[in-house]
């Protein structure tokens, strides 16, 4: 004859294990949703900084843009590479010394196809940029890769690599 308590204990242990497993899965799902929500908020903030930096670039001296949107230290740089010229590198001191305004022409700037990876207070951002110069009837396209850092709750650019292409 079977011991009904033993069967009950197995069922109780199985039920307890299933409950723990389900609770663990729910906690992991909640954590994933929370992290994804935070990443989404960070992604929105990052895109907003990039878009604002682009707009400011057309309206103020680059040195002021750098002070507003960039982490300025010995690791800060912009590397621009295209088919028509030698690669150009701007470092922190070059950025701060550049008091020129961007050319005041009618242009449209479109950034799209963002790929953003956020790890803690650092982010890597890829996007494609298309600049249409209306006065010259020309289009300039580029792949852009940025490293960004969250400083006192605000995302800032740390470096930028631009590869122009036709």
C-alpha cells in the first residue's frame, strides 16, 4: 500500500519548486522590463543630445558646441575620413580653439538608422547622416560612430568618427 503522505510530499515539493521557478522567471522578466525601460530612456536622451548638438553646430561657434555637448579631456577626439581628403583629427584643444560658425547655408540634416548600445554610463552610437546642401544642390553622406558618457546624469559626446561616402 502506498504512503499518501509521501505522494503528497512529492507534490508539495514539486509545487514549491514550480512556484520558485515561476517567481524567479517573473522577477527576471520584471528586471528585464526595468532595464529595457531604462535603456529606452537612455536611448531617447542620447538621440536628443546628438540631434541638439547637430542643431547647435549650425547656430553657434564650434568651441561653444564642444563646451555644451562634449566631455573635454585628453581622450576627446573627432576623426573625419573621406575619399577626397586626408583624414583629419580634432582633439580637445582644437575643438576649443575653433570659434568659427558652421557655413550659414540652407541645408537639411537627416540622421537615421541608429544603433545604440548602453552599458552603465557609457554608450556606443552608430547612425547614418545625410546632409543636403540646397544652395549647391549636393548631398553628403556619412557613417558616424560616437562614444558617449553619462556625466552627472547628462549624456555627452566623448569621441566621434565620421566616414564620409558618396
